[in-house]
């Protein structure tokens, strides 16, 4: 039997690859959105090889010290999250969860040797995203809700603003459990007022149904709703032009509002530039490539029935349906002329992997032999685990295993393993290896946040200054352990309005030894001198 699991994270920053969850909340529902379980809210103790973004801490009010005090050790936190998400028949959903929360889940599972994908499909499980339905509702049935403005002439899809505009409960934005409650309330409102649209969007969690809506073989137009043009809520009339050359769950589609004849003489380098140049790097006359990668396994809001978009609504959104349909035969003719499959192979060719192991999730799937070995390692009793020397096929796993062991079972490290772990922490948190956040960047960010608070016309909030003090104290304590000889000298802290005395660094974060022994302060067993 299926159930829905509304869930949300609060995190140490916005990057799923490098940041970490600090709070997880969920609420289990039946398929009619009735509550069938008790709400869950968990905190995660900080990892000894990671520093938070001070801005994220200001936003949530969650500091490393608070997580250390009330949180679970990371391994227990991860296992608790996995039990919820991987329970048979679970369809996990949230608000912008596929782009944000699900990515944090994948990388968290990857770091902790858990299959990052199985919970998305195995044992009748799936995943969905309410944001896609909300965008589709605005684009196709705008009378359903009140739509708050974004201050720039468009619509804001922020959960907090939509909840407020429609009288839905949302007591504390950026608290995971409050966000879950607000997500469920919004889902109920949409299901009540637009049951058919709700059912269609929910059905798209089945990737085979999504692929049917975007049938590549027929080369027929369909409606896709994603991010993009604020006025149009990202709605486009598109046509599939090819399957993705390396990802079988994705297809490439053409925006039919654009002339497809530009494909006739384009080369791979030009297409790559027009596809992958970041918005902030584009010159004034830049013409982005009017194609879209659509992942069938990410619950895309897609509709092969073009009549779901009324002519009146299309006119309101400046969508010329007739012009789009006139481009269908033109595009079909172009596809008969251009060797698109060969072109796309070059355009989407992966660069040689040069990533840190923890960032290399998408560098390839783990083979069956390695997966069985990882599952065995995670199920071992502590004594057996301590003496295990796995021989992995995939080279990424040796480093993942060492870091897993160092974080969760530090007492089992050999001297050589401890040296590697401490060197890794130094390179990451002091030198910024693999573009990670460092002691210096955190200190600088704290200073910028203090300056912003001081310059604000709003009255000083002592709680916000205390959050920054706590982040700085935690960072300084971490630096004292990892960099005891002061490669990076501490920056002087500007005085805050309500507390002229600078805070003293707090104790170094305590890392629980899950073997049941004494707590271990990371790096305290042996400190090596390092030269600047």
C-alpha cells in the first residue's frame, strides 16, 4: 500500500554537494492526504569536516552548538531518514524537493555508503514535488489560488508567501516541520480545488507515464512547465527531438516558439556555449539554445493534451499557440536532415572526472559487487567492521570508506588512516580543496553579516548577533584543532551593539564514537605541525 511522506530539510547552505542537512522533518499521509503517522523532527550533530554558511544559520536560527546539544550523531540521523524514505510504498514529496531536498538526500546517502537511488524506486517507492503542481496551477488554472507578487512584476512561488496569500498555516518559515505542515496544507487545497490536475501531476512520478506524455518516437508537441519566464511560470510548448545520449531517463526537447532551422548549420561547440554558459557570464546579445533537458524520473509537469492550455490563458501569457504548432513540421524536416544524435553525443560528452570522491556521485553508478560489499560493511558489528579491509572495484569508494570510518568510528583508525583524515580536513577547511567552505571564508561571511545587520534600519536583534557569535566560536574552535599553528590567523571581530566583549571560542565539536567508547574530539589524539 502506498503512502505519501511530506518531508523537508534545513541545511548548512544551499549546495547539496558540499553542504549538509541539520534538521529533517516529515509527516506520513495516506493517498487522500489524511495524516496516518506522528510528525517527526530530527536534528543532526555537526560533522568534524564541515563548516556551515553563517547566512544559512541566520536564516534558520540553527547553530552548530544547538545541533551538537540536541542532535543525533550523523550516522543515526542518516539511518533514521533512510527508514522513513525507504519504507515500502513511500512516495516522498516536498516543496522544491526534487531540485533541493532530494539532492541533499542523495549526497548524504552517498557519503554514508547507502544506495543513493534505491529509495526512489525500490519496493514501490517514488518521489514527487509539489512545486511542479503549483507552477502548473498558476499556468493553467490561475483562478485556483491567490498569487503573491515577487516585487518585480511577476509571481512569487515561495511557500511562505503563497501560504500567507491563501490563509494557510505556516508558523515558522525555515523550520523543517513548519514547512512540512505548510506543504501538506497547500497540497490539500490544490487537491480539493483541482482534483484532475492534482491527479495528473501526481501520476507523473511514474517515469513511464511521463515518457508517454513526451513520446519521442511520435515527435509530437506537448506542454512542459518548469522554471523560467516568471510571467509564463515556465510554460512552453515543446517537441521531443532526441533521447539524452548518456542518461536514459532524460530527453531533449525543443521550444516551439523558436525557429528550428537554426539547427541546420550549428556546430557542437556553438551549441555547448549556448547551452551551458551561466546567465551571469552571458553578454548582452547572448542567444541561449531553446532546448530543454527533461528528466522523466523527476515528476515533470508535462501534458500531451495541448487543450489543457486555453486560448485565453495562452494570450494572457503571451504564448502564440498557432506559431508554435506551425514550427512542428519545420522541426520534423530539420530532424530528417541533421545528424542530431551524433551532435548531441559531442555536446553532452562528460569531461574527465577530477572530482573529490564525495562530490563524484554522478561520475557513474556503483557496480553490483561493490554495492553488495557496501551493504555488508554497513551491517557488520563494530568489531568486525574495525578489522575489515574491503577491496573495492570503484576507486571512489576507498576514500568514501576512509571518511565514513573516520567520522563514525574514529577509534578504529590506524595511524596512517588518521594521518590521511587530518590531511584531508586541513586541505578542505583551511586550503579550500574542491571549492569547499573554509575557516577564512566563514570568518569573512560572519563579518559581512554583522555589517549588514549594523547597517539595517531595523532594530538590532540580539538573537541574530548571537547566532553569528556561535558560528564564529565554532569555526575558531575547529581551526584550533585542525590548524593549531595558525596558518590562517583569526580576523578581528567588529563589536556588536548589544555585546562589546568578543565571544571566547567554544569547545571543539565532540565526535561520538559509535563503538560505545568515550567521546573523541576530532584531531586531539595527534596533532602534527604544518608549515604555512
